[in-house]
């Protein structure tokens, strides 16, 4: 039965929520996001695929006023107000020692650990690729739960890492403000490439 469910096309309503009408928000309604919602969000976001299931993303959900103030100095000026107003800001990090968890996450691929250890470039590429995918999964999961997002790369990685990922094993990738967006802050939708502009079928 589950296999059937996963093969079903979702409704037009769902497609609108996830893709067609979903927007990036630059301002937030004063409506909180609970820990229960964040846990539900993670339960969904952890499921889509990463290579060998390595799951290198680590997340700090910045929700309290105190933690927001710790984040403030790491933000580029244009991202300060919206981030301070957002109920939650997710700091998406990349664990460079992701291969220490292969026994749990990838019992079929534990032998890959030696390769990652001996080739830091290979490990870094795998970590970045898969953690970034996981960031997209988190954003889409938030939309699926009726939340809005505002992803951001405008921040100082070294400042944010020193504050939230001391030790150097985890480094920041990007941030996502999460909450209930203020529709007044949405920009005019910019164009997207058409299929024929950027795709080919061979
Ligand atoms: C990885 C990433 C980083 C972004 N960084 C910033 C940022 O630092 N500040 C900002 O205001 N918007 C940022 N954006 C927002 C994008 O400009 C916006 O999502 C895009 O233009 C699409 O807008 P739409 O969803 O409303 O169509 C970022 C988006 C992504 C996905």
C-alpha cells in the first residue's frame, strides 16, 4: 500500500503550495513556530535521499531572543531585520566528519570511510552536495507543513561558525528563516528559464 501512495501524483492544490504559489518571504507575521512543529519538520526533511544516505546536514534552530542576538553580528546588513523578525532561523551546517556515522546510516557502504578519510576533496564535495540537497528538502518540507521560508546566503560564515559551530567540524552552509510570511514583503515574481532554454533531451 505504501508503495502505491508514493507513486500517486499529488493534487494541484499541493503543487500550488509546494511550487507554483510558494514564495520567498522577507518579512514575518508575529506568529510563533513551536518546537513540535520543528520536530515534525525534521521528521519529513530527513527522509529524501543523500548519497549512501550519509546525511551530512546539521541544523541549529535559532528561536530564542538570546540566540537571535548571538546570530545578529554574523548577518549581512540586508538580512538583519528580517532574521530578527522571523520566528525561527535555521542555521544549516555541514558535518565534515559525516563518514563517522556510516555504520548507522550506511551499513551497506561502511567501506567507503577509508576513501573519504584519504581524500578530503572527495569528502568535502560529498558533504557539500548532500547537505545542500538536505537544505532544499528542509525548505520544501516546511512548505508542505504550511510554513514559509526565506533562505539566505548573506552572512559571515566565520562569525556564524565561531558562535554556533565551535570546534571546526561543522561549518555553515546557508540559513533559512522559517515562519508565517508577511505577504506584503513578497517581491514581484522573477522569471524562470523555460524548458527549451536550459534543458535538452538526448
Ligand atoms: C541559497 C539562497 C540564498 C539566498 N540568499 C538571500 C539573502 O542573503 N538575502 C535575501 O534577501 N534573499 C536571499 N535569497 C532569496 C532569493 O533571492 C529568492 O529565493 C529567489 O529570488 C526566488 O524568489 P521567489 O521564491 O519569491 O520566487 C536566497 C535564496 C537562496 C535559495
